């Protein structure tokens, strides 16, 4: 807190994140070459597996 009071920008940012929370991050998921995810010809099991994979990627991105 003392460093934030003296104008340390990084310290100010850390204090703000603890008081207000970190800013939301936008994340876009896409298929090959930025195209759409191809889910039309997938079985329910394949969809469940893909959802699990993407969920894990989101956890790692945080």
C-alpha cells in the first residue's frame, strides 16, 4: 500500500485488482484457420469430449 501511495504504477494496479477484481479477459474459440468449430457431425460423446477439452484450455488460459 505504501508503494501505491508513492505512485508506483504496478503497486497501484495490484491494489486496484484486489479491491475491484481483475478485469475480465475476452477469449474466442475457433476452428482451424480461425473458422468456426465443426460440431455438426459429432456424436454426443464427441461433443462431451470436445467440451471437456475446451474447458481445460480455458482453465489453463486464466
